[in-house]
């Protein structure tokens, strides 16, 4: 299936980086500046299948959080098996890069 012409969103729970990196999940294979969204349904981007999240194609999409929505991360990678509950997708936290982002946007 090709890209969707409609922006899609998915409400997810974000687990702590320490939990995402433990022996049940990514087993120490990811850095501390990550967010691991977990949930069911479509990916957060305007492409890919609706369910389950696509293991490819969501990279670069925003992870948005809060009552006043703000970008908290950028989708980085996921397991080849999108249905694997022990390999949640991984987003790089934007907090560490906030000053660089603001400077670059000026």
C-alpha cells in the first residue's frame, strides 16, 4: 500500500528509557536519550499501514506529548517485526538537541 494522503496519529504510552533498555526489551542496545512509545494501531506518520505500526517508514516522524503539544522525540527505528512486544519503536529525545534545533531554525 502506498502513502496515506491523511496525516495519521496514534495515542501511545511512553516507557522510561531505563525500562526500554532492560533485559526484556532492547537489552542495553540503546542510549539514554531515547523515548520508547508503545501502543496499538497506526503509525504516527502519513504513510504505512494502519495496524500494526510499520517497522519501516516512520523514521523522522515526531513524537508529540503534553496538553500543549510539543515535540518530545523523533522516530528513529523499530524492530523488523512490528508485532514483537519486546522491541518497542525507539524515538530520539529532542530535549538534548533543543538549543541546536532553535539555532538551526533561526
